[in-house]
């Protein structure tokens, strides 16, 4: 039995994402597949419901490889940090400090009193990525998730090695951005 056009399109979406090292926007996928952006959004939702590990970032979709805290995979060290700061300039300072010291901000996680854990993929690996994110926050007049928790939030960081991760932790600690253990 032949696959439907929609099933073939979903296979192609996974193929495109698996071959891309960068996020691919829904609009770019739509143009490539000659369908509307909304069709792509629906396809991605169906793929995610079927178990595909597709993450939506501010810059587009990524096909995920799962890593656990402290795991080295593909030469990367992955760890979590807990932060607390005021928004605005502190947000920019936090994100720029991480990427300037060689890390990637994989996501942001907050603990909401009603919904529990809320996390959002960020995939910020360079000053360019951070500035595009900050411009989007400003342009949309959006509030980061940390406003829900009085500035307390977690980030998963991906680093070339554990030394880079420790350098980032030290730099953020010196700036008073890390949540201090009591």
C-alpha cells in the first residue's frame, strides 16, 4: 500500500531536520515542501505525538538527541544550572556570559505552582543567537518564563567539556546570577 502524500511529507520533514545542524523554520520547511506553514505546524505536531523528538526553538525546529545531566555525548558535556536574577539587562548578561564562555543554552525550565515544570527549548549557542532572542523578546513585548517564579529558573547547558561548564558556573556566580544554596 502506497503512503499518502501527508505521510510522505512527514517523512521528508524528519529527513530535512535530521540532515540540518541548525534549526529549520516552519516557513522554510513549507517553502521546501510547497505547502503552507500551517500544514507544516500540523505535521510537526503529529510527528511529535507519534514520538519524534522534534523541538520547537525561537529559530525553528530541531531533531533532538537526548542526553542526561553530566553525560558526554558527541564530545559534549551537558549540565544544569539554577539561576535567579531580575529581568532586562540581567537576562542579556546571563545569556551572553554563557555563550561567550563557550556554552550553549539548551533550554529554560521553571517550576510553576499550578502546572509543575514548564520548559522551553532555546538552543542559543552564539552572540548572534542570543541577540536574535533578545530582539524577539523586545519586539513581541514578551516576558521570559522566569517572571512566573520571581526570576528563579534552570538552564540546561551543553559545553565542549566539563571545564567549560565550570568556567560558566564560576562567571555566573561572580555576577550574582546563580541561585545560591542556603
